[in-house]
C-alpha cells in the first residue's frame, strides 16, 4: 500500500536498519520498519482508526514544537516536521498508516510508521528525496525526546478522550433528550407496571420512559468521571518513565501544545512510572462503556417487549417501521433498530473484556498490549456513538402509544387489588385478586361484590392516575 500514485515493478528505494536492507516502494512515505511490520503481521486487515492516527500526529507536532522551543531541534527541520504532522492530524496521510492492529507489543511498529511517514513527508516538503534520513531522520528528529512506550500510551489517551468528548457524549445527550421528550409526551398515559414480567401496580408510560432517559443521563456522568483519568499523560516519560533523552522542560511544553490543539485539559501524569506501566485509566473507561452497553440492552429489550405483536404481543407502543422484516412473511415488520442497538451493546461488552485482558497483561515497567486496548476502546466509542444517534432518530423519536391497549391492561389487572389492601387487608385483597385472575373480571367489579366499600371510596382507591403518584396514599 502506497500513499501516492502507483509503484511500478522494480521501482524501489533501499532502506537500511540494523537488521539489514529492505526494498521500499520508491513513492511510499513509510519506510523499512513499517514494511517489516507489514510483512510480519498480515493478521486481520484492521488498522488503528483515524482518531488514533490523528493523536499520533498531535504528538509528533507537539514534540517538535517543544524541542524547537528548547533549542534542541533545528527550526528548518522542525518546521518541516510540524507541517508534515499537520497533514497526519488532518487525515491526508492516512493511507500511509498500514500496520495491522495485531502487531508487535507496545506499538513500536505503529510509532515507527508515524515517524517514517512524517520524516518522509518532511523531506518532500524540503525538496529532498524520500528516504534521505541524513536530512530528516525518523528516530533522531521526529521521535526526539520520545519512546514508543510513552507516545502510544499518550495517543491512546488523547484519541479516547477526544472521541468521548466530541462524539460519544454529544450522541448520548441526543438520545437522552429524545427519551426525555417521549417521557413528557407520554406522561399522562397510565399503564400497568410489570415486575418479574407479571402485573404490578400502575405507572405512566411517561414515567417508564423517564427511567430510560435517566439511565442515559447517569451513564453520561459516569463516563465523564472516568474520563478524568485519561487526562493524565506520560508524555516525556520515554522508555520507562524516567524521561531519559528528554529535556526536563519537554513534558510541560509538549502537553501545552497538545491542549492547544485538542482544547482539552491534559496534564503530566502524577507518577510517570505508574502511567507507563499501567492501562488502568483505559480499563476504567472501558468498564464505564460496558455499563452503558448494559443500559442499551435494557432499553432496547423493553421497547421490543412493549411493541411486541401486533396481534399476539403486548402491543402497548408502536416502533417506527423502517424496513420489511421478513423474506418469507409478507407485511412483517421487526424492531430492527432496537435489534441493532442490542448487537452494538454485545460488541461493546466483548471489547471491554479485551481491554481488561490487555490491562492485566502489564509486566514490570511496561504494558505492551496498548494497540489491542486502543482498537477495542475506540471501536466501542465509535459504535456506541453512531448507534445512539440512529436509535434516537429512527426508533425512539417515532414511537407512538396504543392508548386503548394501555387502558385495557391497566383496568383489568389483578394488581389493582394492591390499592385496596390498606382498607380491607392483605388477605381479603389477595382473595379478590385471585378471583379476578380466575374469572377474568375486574378488581372494581369484584370489590363491589365482596367488600362494603362504597362506590365513591372505590373511585378514590382505584383512581389509576393517582396510583402513579403518592396522592393515593394521602
């Protein structure tokens, strides 16, 4: 895979590393170490996503800026590096990032892919031939004051927090707002509640939906709290956290540049050794996303149950019809968007396990499973964001209520006997409820026969709307 034009057979340049010589396509921005990784790891065809590559560009840009300010990097070279890094940030060089997700530990190949692409693009900007590393070197210049062990970790934190801030949280707010709108729309529609999938006391459809909206709101707050850990960066910790080969002022200057680009509040890690050794902040965030996935499943399954039918199910609500539901049964419509929401949630839960396994695999001074953790958490953020928007727009926003069905179930439920219990006692109320189930008669009708309660008192006790508030107990 090359970044520009087509490479003719035999059109190569020779690049060297300490293992020997390698033929690199002459017009490729990547170099020898990237190509070795491509040959070594033809595993999945998956690449770390745009968000991660953007973060790598931010890191290389910020490092070059800091090193120039410290007088350590020649400004002509440094400016060429920052211009090349800008193109990585903007995405115009994405096709040159060719290393499989499942690669050598820590992401050394991914880091060198960035170093080589930026070095060669800088060379091109300077009018030099690609591969002329005597002028701009991937390690000496682009990777100055850095190591794979800090830059990949930093890219993981930057890409995750940017994705959360700019994509997932806005998407969840749309979903929360849409659910809240439905809660208001359905606030006066009384229905029978269900516990253990059996009749319970009345609730309004709006109250039910307000619970869904609150679930999403709580998830937003939970994710925001978990995101605080991602603000810590081990930028400048280099190989093991000591900062070897980095100027003492490098971290502060580089992170200041990162914040200028992202608009976020990253800071130097409280302990660079802990930050380099562990992926705890990422594991915590993945766990928060798993909680979100569990909420997605609950909401989707409830909507599927409530809309089941149309003739042989609960049929209390109608979901929007978005596509035919069967290749054999004419006219069948399925809860397709809710089903998608479930599948996304299942994938998020699987991704959480992969992140947790990556996190527990840290040994001594480094966790080398960062590429796997990065792919999985960014995948969860992406699919949760997209699914939330689609679920809000194509499912929740178009839900309508079947008011006659809601009323029928509520009025015929034996659970209404609960409201009589304070007046006639639990045992008598149970007798009435049991007979209601056996005879398919209403609680009101049987209470008139089996108790001395007046019609007025029954009207008050069996006021369905009041049962959904504390008024019925007054």
